[in-house]
C-alpha cells in the first residue's frame, strides 16, 4: 500500500498482535466483585505517562468524579483522547496532569488555551469521528481504518493520519491508526458489582473505548442487582469482562448532566469558565478538587438542596431509568 501523504502529528501506537495477546492474558472472565472507591481505582489503574480515554464530556455523562480524583492524586504526563470534551479536559490540564491531547473537540477556558500556546501541553488534531474510529480499529483488532474525511484539511496536516492508495481501486483514501489506551474512565447510568453496565442517552463510543483499553474504570449513578441485569440483558451496554473497577458515584457526572437523573449545573460551570487566568483556575480547583477528600465530600460542598433541584429540573425521564 503506497503512502501518498502524511500528517505531521505524533501518533501513539501499539502492535495489534501484542495488544490482543495482552488482553487475552490480563482481562479476566471471572464473575468477581469489582466495586471499589475512586481513590483505589485511580491509584491502581491510572499511572503517570498513561494514555487516558473517556467516552463523553462534562456536559453529558462525563466521568467527572474520576477526573477530579485523577487531579487529587496528581497524576502526570497523561496523553488524553478528547473526543468531545469541555470542563473535563480543562480540569485535567489545569491540574497539571496532561502533556498531550488528541483533539476531536475540546472547549477550554482561556487560561488553558494559554497552556497550549506556551507549549506546556501539546495538541494533535483529529476530529470527533476519526478519534472514535481509532478506538473502533483497536476494538476490531486491526491496525487502521479508512475514512472519508480529514484529507485536504488543515486538521489532516496536524493529525497523524495518512493518505494512501487504495489497493483495490487505486484511488486516494485516508486511513487513521488504531489507539489502545492504557486506561479508560466511563460514567454509566447503572451497573452491577461485576461491571455489567447500562448506558442510556447520548454516547460517542463507550463500547469501542472499553474494548480498546487495557484497563477500564466505570463510575455509576446506581449499583443494581445482577438479577436485574439478567432479567433484561439486552439493556447491557458494557459486559463485565471489559471492566476492571466499579465506583459507585451518584451525581458522578456533576456539574454536567446524566440523562434521566439530573440536569447540568450552569452555576458551577459558569464559575469555572469565568476564570481569566491561572489564579482563577487554581481557585476553582482548590475549592472543588483539592479542597475535598473525595466525591462524597464534594457532594456535601455542592449541597443536597442544589443537587435535588438539578434532579427536579431534569426533563428526560421516559426510557432512561427502567
């Protein structure tokens, strides 16, 4: 296959056969209790220098409680996959946890754009779709996938994609490489102790992300009985054997929304994005991340009245909480 054009972006690669062998040898099929707290899950499964991926953003079902814990543990030099992110990427960058970002879409506050401009954080351009397809390629066990996008754009120039000659038609086609995250963090609606997860509402690529990743931590709004999972297995989005740790985290997506549970907290989001400098970001992190010891102390800080109001304001109910 002839390479016709190459993007300039750095690519994080892992040999497909080595990855498949690692998954076979290290991902257990045993039905064991995987419930743990957020500190233990992050300490065990997220390491300095890891490639970290997550499914959705701080606005909808983002794994916010886990990201705050990553910041509290001062993880460093993470390379993250920002398929569609806002506050989550901002918090991780603001906490000094990130050195590189594969960008699909990332809405960052002004001080964090400065971190990119100053060279403290390196970005590699992709798109929402192609970054999701990189995870799908890994989930499929193939080294790359062809796409009908990127070529001819500035995004391509700053990506790690290639334009090659299609061996069948001899036409030009763009290909994107598989990515195998060291760890994935995914917030779900419901889960049992073994890691069988239900996700309702919008998603990007939770299944592909979990299948592609070496380790998967899920945080869940509700812990439900395994008998309930067995009663309606068609509602299971992620099967247990993809999951390494289950963290019970009601309001775990706050200040974003988890459909069917609570709407997003505009007041809290505005408080963060009102920051105009590093001092403003530090003030927010000191209050909501470093100033509390865990997610439950964070919820106490937000207050039950405010959390209850967010639940009452959620208008999406039918089909989201069976």
